């Protein structure tokens, strides 16, 4: 009989910056359908495909990343990159963005959904970064979430991508993968986030967000998952796996 792989102790909620109030929810989360050993195996399979993945958004510093992620709500990374390429070429700092002004920013990003409100937020968050944070993008979730247009998911992406702080940013792809595979079920993004933090070992926590989002974006897609190309098909608990075409 083969021995099960050695699995690192999962990160605690406190280590992942979960407040005491959230710890109460943490204890009442839906039970994963996969064992920790199987979850470890799932991550190792995704790691083999891309050992150190990064965001597909194009940015040059924490500020441009923050703006790009804020703009990506209800938009694709490809669409955001097309708009922010020219924008960041002329405004890659909060002060330069303020100097452009809201009307000009709106013209740059008008191909992105909700561009009117997003242009207001870009100007407002740029001003707050200057006024409240000495021009530097903050390094805590609470401070990031003070910025206009920055919610929990955006804050987690910035922490993880810009500052290499382990964080789990649950978007629609990660929510789908977590529930389909059974590794971290939940009825809303917060439940899935907390469940992922509970079952993800320390060694996988830094890159887990990107592994899962890429898997959901290119393999475990929403309408017809590409199960025939899935590296974790034998681990996944999804009951409606697609069959390869003859």
C-alpha cells in the first residue's frame, strides 16, 4: 500500500488576515468533498502546468495593478489591457492620473464596461493614495478596501500579486472551480475564500489563487467544461463531467 503524500499544515485564518468575526463563519463552513491529501494532489497537478503563475493583467507597479484590477470588474483582462496600455503609458502614478483628470481617463477606458463610474473611482482612489498614504499603495486589506472601487477581491489580488502576501481572491472562476471540484464549497465568495484558506497548505497558498483562476478560465469553463483536457479530472467531484467527442 502506497503512503499518502505528506501535506503541510494548512494556513490558519489569522495568518491569512481573517478577522475574529470571520473565524465564527470559518467554523461553520460546508465540509470539503475532497481529503486534504487529494487537495494537495490537485494543487501539485496545477503547479506542474505553471509553477509560478502571474496575473494576465499588464501593469508596471502596485498602483497600475490596483487600477487595472479595479477596472477588471465585469470586464475581461484582455479588454482591460487594451484600454490601460495607452492610459498607463501617460499615467503610471497617482499624481499623473490626477493631472489627466476624470474626463480624459474616461476617454481612455470607454471600451470597458461601467467606464463612467470606474473613471470616477480611478481619480478618487488616486487622490486618496496621495492624501492618505503618501502616494504609496497600502499593504493591508483594510486600507486597500478604503480606496474607492476596491473591494475585498481587488484588495486580495493586489496583496497577492504586488506584495507576494498570500491571499485568496475569489472571482467567478475560482468560485466555480472550488464548488465543482468539491475542494472548497460555499454559497458565496466569502465562504469559498475561507474554505480555501482552511484546506490550502502553506506551500501552495501564494500561488493558489492563480492556479485556480487559470484552471477556471481555460479548462473548467462555465458552460461546457473541457474535462477531456483536465489535469485533475480523476480528483474532481463534479457529477456532470463532459465526455470527449468521438
